[in-house]
C-alpha cells in the first residue's frame, strides 16, 4: 500500500527506531511538560521588548513621523527596510510547506509546522510597519476599497503600494488557513491524550471535533494539495509585488526589471536562514534531534547556498547593467552605493550575502550545527543590510545634488524594530509551548517509508534478486 | 442524530488493517468507518469511497474572486470615479493583474477551507464520539454498526479472527453535536 519505495542508502528522515506511539509521545512531550526556566526567561525578555516597541509606536503615533530620522530626501528608512526584511523571512515557511509538498519532498515534514508558524508571526511583524508608517493611522481604513461617505473615494488600484496591501493580507490569510488546517488533526491527538479538564476543553475546541475518518483524511489531503498549489504562486507574487514598490518607481537603482526574481530569491535566502536559526534552537532545547535531523539542516543549507548565489548574481547584474546601459544616473547611483558615505553598509551586505554562504559548498561545514547557526544569523544581518542599501543608499543620492542628505535612525525607530522582535519571539515561544512544533500526523505518514527502521528493512529486501523483489511487491496489498 | 451500537476492532499496523477492511467489505457487515491517526493511502479505495470533489469548490470560489476583482476595479476606473493618474489609461489591465490574482487566491483559499469544514463537519464547538483514545495516536480503528439483524457473537468472532490488538462493543452517538470534550455525555453513561 505504500506506493513510495526509498532505498536504504538515503539518509533516514526519522532516527531512533520510532513507532507511531513514540512519535506522538516525543512531539507532545514539550506540550505536556511544565515549561523550563529558560522558556520563562525568554518569554519575559520578549515581553519587555514588545512593551518597549509598543511605547515607541505610541510615541510616533502621538507626536508624528517627525520623531523618526526620515527626511525629505530619504522618505523611507528603517520602517520599510524592516517591513521588507520581515516579509522576506516569512516566505520560507510557505515555500517549505507548499512548494516542497508539490515536489513530494518528504523531508519537509520535520520542519514545516515550525516554519509555517514562523511565516505567520513574521508577516504579523511585517504588517506593523506599513500601518504605522502612515502617520495618520486612524485614516488607515481608506486604504481598503470600502464604500465611504467621501464620494465614495476609492484607493488608487494603479499603485504598487495598494497591491502590497492586498498581497500581504492575502498572504497572511492563506498562510494562517494552511497552517491551521494542518494543526487540526494534531490538536485532536493532544486532546485525546489530555489529562486535565481544561486541556481537554481547550484542545477539543481547537481541534474542531476532528476524529480522523478515512473520508476526513481524503479531504485533508485534497485541501493540502490545492492550498499548496495556491500558495506557491502566492509566495512568488507577494514578494514580486513588494519588489514593485521599488521597481515601479523612476528612481535610478530601483527602476529595474531584475527586482522581482532578485527579491524572491533574497526572501527565500533570508527565510531559510531564519528557519535554520529557530530550528537549531528548537531541536536542541526540546530534544527533537531525531525528527529535525542533520539531513534537514543540510538540505536547508543547500537552499541557502543556492539562493545566496542567485542574490550575488543579481548584485553583479545590477552593476553590469549600470555600466552597460551608459545611463549616467544609474552609474552614479551605484557609485554612491559602493563608495559614498554609506559604503560600509554595502560592503557588509556583500560580505554577509555573497561571500559567507559560499562556505556551504563544503559538506563538512553544511553538516556542522554551530557553523550553520552562526551563518544563519550572518545571512539575516546581510539581508537586512541589503534592504537598507536598496532603500537608504539609493534615496540619499537622487537626481538633484542639493537634495543629497544622510539618514540616521532615531530611538523610536529602533524601539519599533526591537518591539517586532519581541512580538515574534513572544508568539514563537507560546507556539512552541502549546502547539506541536512538528507535524505529528505527517511524520507518522512518512515514518514507514523514510524512517531508519524502514531503511533497514529495505536493505534486507535489496539483497534479494530482482525476481524475488517483484514477487514480493506484487503480493503486497 | 441517533444513538447506535457499534463494534470496533483496533489494529497497530497497516497490513492487518487492509486485510480486515477487505474481509469486512466481502462479509456483508455494515462498515461504519475507519479511524486512523494519519492519512493511509489506499484505504479509501479499499473501503470503496468515492474521490472527493473539494477542488471543484476551490475552482469556483477562485473564479468568483477573479471576476469580482476585475469587475469591481473596471467599474471604479471607467464608470464610478475615473481619475487621471499621470496620464495612465482608465482601463489598464496590466495594473489590475496583481490585485486580481491576490483576490483569486484569497477567495479560493477561504472558500475551500470553509467548504472543507462544512463537508467534514468540523467547527469550534463540535463534538463527536471518540471510539478509542489511541485512534489519533497509533491505532487504526475499524468500526462496524451492530444493527438488529446482526448476531453480535458471530461478529465478534469474525473480528477477532482478523488479528486485532483490541476489540469491544460501544453505544455511541452517530454524527456530531455541540459539546465539550471535558464533559461526559449521557450515552457514555450507558455501558455496552
């Protein structure tokens, strides 16, 4: 009945000779145990950051955008840099869930639940920036095409900024639906094991009454496939639309057709790095190394080196096109990026994004946990600098020299950014305590074909002759 | 719905499960359902279930999204309040593509998930009978309805001959109702 046969030479996706019962017990363990001191410490720190962030945002809404460091020349600073950074990080989760499902990559089962959660929290953080950078946040509803008493006054559907509103809202909604529909059977598992009345009630509510009949699972798989099919073009389109915020303008250095693929590759790059950062911590702290194996980390590192190289090629293409086009404004824009007062951010970006992922060509480094962790953080720093370089170092030297200026962030901007880290980690810590960080049902689904025990059994099979193998396969169910 | 009597047999591996399901279908007993902790490929065919048409719902919702987006934006830009934005044409299809695509995906996803919940009869507050607490853990549970014409002893002998880990007979409410999983239901107080 298993249509998939996997040879013993492939690395197992689940170690430790697990049975279905072991899988449930291992993944439910963090939920059923009391939280550790480390968890409480992390939660308190995150809440402090979140509180400071909330205060910084209040300060900016009350006193106005003037409390930020942006000016007439550099109209977008840390606000939009952070927006694009968080949205980019979010894309890896959908890619792992959706695109790897379509490609039948079973290794996604160890990482998809946590990656999708990361996506949702990252998009929540990202969404704060476009909202609060409006200044007059109380007029935010006018961004939506709702009937009003001013005509009705509709938004400008030609604007890339409005496309962004639709793209980010759709992305958040669809990711949430995909994540939650996968969680329903796992909540049912926790509910059926729950010992206290409160847990039975709450997980019973969260599980929507799921019981797991064959028809239910049939529809579950159909839904997952279609949502994956919808989410794949969604990932590509959302970050393309974000890139259009820049590409549909007339600014030299922004008005380039390379932006959509460049941004999408960069998003996958930073997203996978963040997934690595989170999962290396999760697997260690919750002792789930047998489910989030070295093979999973290595696979993600391979994607990191691939997308990092694509991003590097995009940087070189931009420089080439600036020269080849012989457009003096384009050439000047890049000259100021590389050699102007912001040269340090450009070189930080180049080192972190182009040079550092190249270490992952070496298998020893790909399979080294400490190195992977450090590099994943370096990549995220590099990608932050990329967005900063694109925004601030392009705007600060525009067409008219008398406009040329410099940008430094102020404390409310810093506070806002730290606040989003607080929001992200608060949500992620709560998620890791109360929700299953690994997709229980999906691991069980792949256990018999990709677990280490299955591979050992396959070894015995592979030593038989071809005729015997065919005979055995024909007479299985 | 109705309170009925059911006989269950639990298996801990896929091979005896498929064996049992084939035997039950050829035996004439009324197979109520099979509960598994994860999707088991081939089980729907073994049980004789039809393929699901859920993707059709997704498509219909998606088409609705496309037409809503295109229609609405075209109406606004050409009829309700046309505005000259930097000389751009009033009806420009390329500019409407991103929002059209996003709304297609949004309508399709939301509509499909709501249809899925409706078909599977799941919702916050819904309660259903759980035949065995390990049906979501590591057991595959085959549930057969015991009607008036069924000889219970014969049925239990038949089930025990298929190598189950456990068998028993239960009284259960069929279908779903609004309830809480921390409260015991009336019918559960009746012993089988």
